[in-house]
């Protein structure tokens, strides 16, 4: 198992897809949040200023980190979904899946190694986004930065990032069953659309894929309250996705 993990880690580390996704999410998301924050405070009357102002919750660090939360809730889900798609879909796209049957390591263990490596990457990505967001805020001089304000805001961003990345786990099932990238990409788009519809009809708190986004707007007027029961649905979905993925890889046949 450890050898399979080393191999999958080597693949992940050398992947341009993973490097690009990590760099864009780790650096671009906090900068986008700072950009929207600056536009909202500029006093402009344009559409962008109006939109940015509507997204503000509170002021100072609370407002800035809230904007990063809202961007991260969607962007990290999509970015992590792309990486999961690459990890589980490339074996089919590159036509290397049949060769896995000749290896002394079972396909289920190979899939488990992929899951383990991805889990580590998701945690590292969440820590990176949170750290860069705090550093960018400090460098930009957002305002007074007492620990009782910055620390809770950073922990909330970290939790949202972890939940959003973990929710990409079902993509592994779709990429495996669909034997390639396109079904997984379609699934990502469909889930984002379904989350918007669920929020629109007032049932978003019970739709796991909408939970990170609703957590990001906690405190805004009319936002649904996300409780522990709704948050608990996220790891349940991820666990079910991992189980289904491992089961499929164990029983998969060459077609």
C-alpha cells in the first residue's frame, strides 16, 4: 500500500494540472477577494461595485474574509473536482487502465492510494488558501487585525475550503464509471446548477453541495442557518463516494 501511495504522490506532484489548479486557487482566490473588497469600498456606481457591495457582510476583516469565503466555496469545489477528475479519469483517457490488471497491487489498493493522496492534497490546499488569505489581508492593511476577529475568520475559511474540496469526492465515482474526463466535468456543472436551485427553493441547507456556500454567507440577511446536522452530511457524502469508488475499482473489468 505504501508503495502505491508513493507512486500516486509522484504522479500528483509532477502533474501540470494539479500544479496549475493549486497555484490558481492558492493565490488567485485571496487576491480576488481583496479585489472585490477594494471595489466595494471605492464608492463607485458601476455594476461591479454594486455587485461587490451586495456581497459584503460586515466590515474590515469580516467583510474581506467573507468575500474570500464566498469565492472559495464554489471555486475550490470546481478546482478540486478538476484534480479528482484527472487522478481517476486519466487511467482511461491515457488507456493505461488495462495495464493495471497486470500489476501485483490490486486495483482497489491503487484506488485507495489515489484517495489517500488526494485527501492530503485537499488539506494542504485548504491550509494554503487560508494562510495566503490572511497574509494578503495583512499586507493590504485591511484594518485593525485583533486575534479575536482574524482567527475565527481564518478558521471559518479553512472549514469552508475543506468541506468544498471534500465534496468533490463523488467526481471520482463519475470519472471511474464514465471512464474518462467528460462525464465528470458534466457532473461538476450539474451539481453547481442544482445547488443554486436548491438555495432558490429554500432547501439548500439540506443539499450537501450547497453547504459551503451557505456557510460563507452566514450572517447576511435572509441567509439560511446551517447547523451541525447539515454540515455532517458533507463527510457522509464523501465517505459514500469513497466506498463506491473503491468498490467499482475492485470489480471493474476491461471493456
